[in-house]
């Protein structure tokens, strides 16, 4: 009984229940603290269970936020002309890749997205750069978005070049990438900055907090996965849209 009561006290504290400290005397508060401490020491699994429950609750909340935003932001996700796109023109399944040109996991995962569009002709990928890793991420994203608007056919070469850079980008490496891909004449526009801000706003609405994050059908892949995992997910989502 004592253990159960203590667990309830700890759980209510962890989940933000309103405990009126003013209702307890100093001695009573001291007794409660001692009880909680003693219970945790003797039964540490209580804290583990509470943390697990809290994590599950947050995951459910994030998933609910994602599903709501997925419907509300459909056009921003899939029909934004400012966002680069590779793969099928009339795709049955469109993936949306939130990425960062300075993210090492994005650099590893990005070629898999290109490969999936080659292996599955019914699939396309919309690319939404994010500047999570600083000023050079923002400039690289702005360059890519500007090139996409001015010379869409040159976009992929620049995108690949920036992703192939193993270390953090800087102004020199971005300029070099544009020179190498013959896109240095393209001016970085205010429109591309607006598009980048729109990507940020969209990622927040979807609850995306890191890169890579890939929207596939009615789910999001957080982080990088290997090709086999990506392929399984794509097959499952393709099967859904073909029904």
C-alpha cells in the first residue's frame, strides 16, 4: 500500500499535477520528500515506469499533432512550387524530405531517397531544406532554392554536390559547389529566403525537431534508416494508395 501511494505521488509530480504545497506544513512536506526518496531508492523501477509512461504520452501527442498538420498542410507539403522535386511527375506516392546540408545523417540518407525514385518509378521526393545547423546551412538552402526556381534542371547537380561535402559547409565551399555545377550566375533571392522560412514553419507545425525527417504517406521517418527499411516503408505506403 505504501509503495502504491508513493508511486501515485511521484506520478502526479512527473505529469504536472497541481500539488498545493501551501496545504502542507513544513514537517509534512519533509515527510513526503523522505517517503518519495526512500521509495525511489528501494523501488527504482517506479521512476522508470513513470518516465516510460511520460515518453509514451509525448509520443502520442506528437503523432496527433503530426496527423492534424498532415491534413491541414497538404498543399504546403506536396504542391509548393518553391520546393525542389525529383522522381516521377505523376507519382502515386510522394515522399517529403526535410533535410539540412550540414547534417551528416542527411548526407548519408539522401542518396537512398534518390535511389528509391529510380527503383520505384511511381515514387517522387519533395526536398525541403532546413537551416538547423547555422548560417552556412541557410546559405546552402537558399542557393538550392534559388537554383530550383531559376534553372530547375541544374538543381540536382548542386544538391548532390553540397550533400557530398563531408565537413561543414562555409561560404567558400558553397561558392565552389555553385561554380562546379555552373550555377554561380544564379542570384540568391529574397523569395528563396521566404521559401526557407516556410519550410521552417511547416516543420514546426508537423512537430519535426531534427533532420533528416521524411514524410511517407501517413507517417514520418525520424532520422536516417538503411535502404532495406526505407524500401519496406515505401512498399507499405504504396500498397495503401493503390487500394
